[in-house]
C-alpha cells in the first residue's frame, strides 16, 4: 500500500495535563483527597520505559477537530469539508514520547465538582490532583492514507490544532481551557502518492 508520511516535531505553547482513567484501588475508609494525593501519577500515560507519552488517538482527534473547526471545503467536492478525510484518511501508529520521565512529572491540585460537572457549587467541590508538565515536546509520524490530503493541508490542520484545539486535560476545545496548545517546530513530508497517468 502506498501512503505518504509526515514527520512532525511539536513544541509546547502551554502546559500539558493528563487525566487518564485508572483502576488504582482505594484503601478501606480512605478519604478522597488522600486517595488523590496517593494515586495521581496513575492518571499519566506512561510508556513501558516510564516516560510521559501523548496518546496517538489524542493527536488524531485533535487533527480531526481542527478540520471541523476550519470549515474549509475540499476543492472540487462541493460543500464537503476535510473532517471525514482526517477522521479516516490519516493514522498515527505510535504514542508520542515526550522523553519526560515519571519522576520529573509535577502535579497540580484542582478543586473540581465531585461528579465531574462544570460550574458546580463550591460545596460539591473536591480536591483532585493531576499530572501536569509546564514544557514538553515530541516527534512522531503521520501516515497519510488518502492521497487527497496534501502537505499544505496537513500542515494547516496541525497549526489549527495547536492554536485552537489542543490536547489533554483542560484543553481549549473541550472546556475552554488553556492547556495543551503547541506549535510545529519541524515538518518533513515524504510524498509517496502515485502520479495520475493521462489517458
């Protein structure tokens, strides 16, 4: 199968925080805030070697959301936008390793609604602790399976994803947050699309 590959290096514009669901057991009669302080690192996505990784699916979702956000239409295809193309026409095969080891990951304490709802009254708020790094970077490959996606359109969606969508907990697109914004530090494109032979 022929597909193009984009090698992308990202650099942080704002902190990156994670809130991975985990099954760290609670001790009998353990207070919620004590549990949070003991188990917070389990909310981080870690590689087998113990480094912080950005899940590939998170970056893919950010790109798909960027295509939707842009409302840009595909030339020659009427009112069709790039959303569906980015949903199924690209893939990221590996998580993005930041190189930050688990002992280098700090945390942030946040008062959140006990049921996870936004705008809750103060009496229902509980302390929750999340892993959050101030500066981060990563390098990864994007496989472009649909040849209609060019280097220019992919780069545009990466820029939009970095500025307006973000990744991780309290990102702009999910909750109007400030975390998870990034810039593209480097972009290399290996074009393997086949030329169309004229009849």
